[in-house]
């Protein structure tokens, strides 16, 4: 019996050419995986160069490797999370969407009540060495819930009542995130909803309604002072980039230095660990999390920036391709949602770095430092891979 077991040909497995064509492990999109891996490696280099001189007299301090080491640990956890997401058919995730959505809403309520306050906002749970941001995980669970709901209807036009319910699915967590307040993360959910609903057959006036509701909600938060002065100052500084107001100087200074770093990088950059603005102690605070693209622009120049943007383009194109190959509407909606989230965050982060969008604090996917963000985006890629792996019925 043992001999027969040893002689038996495996019927599935990574790299097994004898496996069935429909075996999930034979249908991993390796181009997508390699592009994400390349961005993650670039992220480690950027986190190190942007953080090594911020907390001591030089790179020889104990802080030289602190952030990059933690980022490596986050990446290991993120890859494990991606593997878990890939291991279960996305229909299984659909069946558990409501439970995950409920947990997310509960965590968003709790973080407002007992979360760690930073910059006047309660964004995360402080668990000692770890900080968990429910708003990041909401990108995964809210997309899953919205896609599962919309996929129940196979009509080509999204009916108004289903549109309203879909809007409520997104609106509850988005509203709670605004209360933290975190306008950047809430904007991601809104853009994701617009992308998915547009593909689901929403009419143009529905898209206008989403935009009006989103803008109205933000204005109401500002009027009622739910949005704190820290976030308001960021927007004010964007519209007054030449301001000499002392209250805005820190924000204007930070934005100007980010632009200078990118602009002075030239074609080939100044070399890794050789950017004077990136190496300076206080020119761009929290550069490794909020402004990593400025370090790329200064040290790797236009060529390095083009490589990074090109890798993002590859990821987006592969996700769009997988959306077309999906076996059902659920898979298509999931891919479109991930596409929308990624496109918006990449645009917003790079745009705020070069001064054409307000500073929101949205991380640059796979490059910015941060455990919650890295885990979430690997989990989202896991969803996309899940759709590709099981595209055959």
C-alpha cells in the first residue's frame, strides 16, 4: 500500500504539469506576483533610506534598521495572509462576507471609542509592538460584501433600490472612518464603490449621487467640527502653498520639500542613501510612510520613478485582465474593486507628493511602511489571484 502511494502520480500542485488544467495551483498569475514582489522589495529599500537618519546622529544608531526590519516582518505576515485568501474559493469568502463586514463595523466603532489617538485622530488599536488600523482592513471586507451583494442580481442595469442598499453597505463604514477622522481612507471606499457599481450597470446619475453624498458628508463633518484642525490644515495648506501663516508652515514646508526631492533627482537620481533631503532629519517627517515616492524621485530619479509607476501599471493591467477572465460576476466585481482601490491610492499618494493633491496620509501600496496597509493589499491581491486560479468552472 505504501509502495502504491509512492508510485501514484500527483493530481495537483505548484509546478506540476500533470495536474488538470483547471487545478487552482496551475493558474496563479506569476506576472502579477512578480510585479507585486518587485514593488515590495523596492519598498524595503525606500523605508530604510527614508528612516535611517531620522532618529540618531547617523546610520550606525540602533534605529538604522528598526523600520525596515519591522517592514520585513509585516511582509512575511502579509504573504501568509495572501496565501490564506488564495486557499479558499472566493465563493467561500462570499458566504462569510456578512460576518466579516459585521466584525469590521464593530472594530470601527471601537477604535473611535478606545483607539490610540495620533495627530488628533483615533485611527488604530495600540497593541504594544503592533498598531492595527481597522480602516485598512475595511477595504477588503467592504469590497467583499458589496461585490457579493451586487453579484446576486444578474441584470445588465443596476436597479435603484439595489444601488441604495449598496450605497448603505459602503456608507456605514465610510461614515465611521470619517468620524475617526480619516478622510483619505473613506475616499478609498467611495472610489471603490463607484468603480464596482459602474461595472454593475449603475446609471450616470447614480454616480453623480455618490459624488454629491460624499462631498456633502465631508462638508457636514467640517461644519460640525468632526474633522480636526490637523486635517483641515492639510487642505488649507494645499490651497495656500505660498502661505506665510505660522500655523500652516509645517504643512507647507513638508509639501515643498517633497516636491523639491522629486524635482532635484534629475534623470538618474543622486544614488541610494545619497539624497540630501531624504537624509535630512526633519525636512520630510514620516517620509517612509507618507512620502516614499519623494525618496524614490530624489535617489533614483526619473528612471526610478518610471520603473515604479511601470510596475504599478503592470499590476493594474493584470488585474483588469483577470476581471475579464473571471468565471462569474462576483469575480469581476472583486477585481474591479481592487483595481479601483489600487489606482486611487497610487494616484493620490504620488499626486500629493508632487503637490497636485492635498496631503491625506494614504500610503503607497507595498512601498509605504505600515503593517495594516501591507497585509490588506496582499490580501486584496490574494482575492484577485483567487479569481484567476478558479476561472475554470
